[in-house]
C-alpha cells in the first residue's frame, strides 16, 4: 500500500510525495520526516518523480499489494 505524504523538502516549499505505507522514504528517494499536517498542505503541488513512479506501479498492479 502507498500513501501520500506532504513534506517540505528543500527550503520551505511543501510537496506531496508518495511513499510506501510506514516507509521512511518517498518513491523519488526523498527522506520523509513525520510532520503535523500544515494548514496550507491542500495547495501544495505533487512531486512529479513520485507521481510517475506511482503510475508505473499502478500499471504493474503492484501498488495495491
Ligand atoms: Zn517525491
């Protein structure tokens, strides 16, 4: 299973990453840190490398395992 994780990577910009459930690393390789949901998370863009990896996983049918 995978889940969306909002996380500020470099600097202060928030980005939505995709990570394996309970994983500490996003699909793009970004180290994730547990953080409270920031109030402006809704407006954050999605991480393109993560989304592409996730689409590939979905296409392979492995994302739902
Ligand atoms: Zn990412």
